[in-house]
C-alpha cells in the first residue's frame, strides 16, 4: 500500500520502531526532504564551519560540530551552554532553514510531541573512528520537550541507555534518513554513538552528519 507522508510525498509505509516510553526510531523519515536537507547543511557550514570544541576539562572533542538557529550549543573551559553568538565569528548562528524546521516539527508530531518548535539545531560531523560517549542532554530549559535527531550519510550505531549511566544499553543501527525522537519519560536517558566504521555515502562521502533539534530556551 502506498501512502502520502507528512511532507506530501507518496511512498511505501515507513516503519516506526519504539525504543521505550517516549522514544522511537522513524525509519527513513527524512528521505522526503533529503535534497533540501543536504543543501541546508552546505549553507549552514559555509557560514559557520565545523569545528572541534574543547570540554571544560580541556579535552578536544573528536566529533566536529556547528549550529544553526537562534541558539547554538558551545563548550569550552567555562562549561557547556547555549549562546546566540558563534564564538568563532562573533556573529549570530545561521538561521534554521525551512526544510530543517519542517522536518523537526513533523518528526516530533509523529512521535507524539505535537507543537514542538526547535530554536537550536546542533550539527555533528562523524568520520570513521569517531564516537560520542554516553551522556545526557541537560542544558535545555524544559527537559520534557523532545530531541529530534536526524542521521545523514554513512551508517552509525546509536546507543540508547537508561536514566543511569550503568543501565543496559540498546544498540540501534541507523542509516541515511533515519530519525530518532525521544522526550517525556525518555528525555534524560543516556545516549551515545559507537565508533563509526569506514564506509562511503554517495552524497556525503566518508562521513555522517547528525542534525539534533532542541528547544533550548
């Protein structure tokens, strides 16, 4: 059976894979906006290039990142925080492109979080061998609102744990176009990414781009 998706494109039904109360993987959800998303990423990075941030403890992060939207997430010796100004350029972060906003709002609604409007988009660039250790996202004002995480490029294994770092962890394979949404009871679950294996994607080469939408303020 062919259906019409939230963006008006006709395609085969998607698979939604629950990860627990308040968390779901929307397989292939971003593919309807693939071209617009890739163009958006290029435009954002042209204005605010990827960079490797430093943790408050002085460690260089292996994952390169940048931001779009009214608020950007930054890290340095002073700590983790959201800031409306790109510290590298001294200018506001690039605006959130319409395709990004459409996707984030639609994915949140499909996952059971209608009315979500992000004001921050974190872009992470992973290359083979890079990883993201287990952590909680706690820098946002409302910790019940969801995070919408979009995978583009080469595959990755998403780690989704519990509310304690020592809880069992699910290993969730993600491919180009998959979207993970978690909020409500799942909002403070620990999560991360295993080291990426070498691979190649036709549009992005040997890297993965993750778009992470939040409501920071």
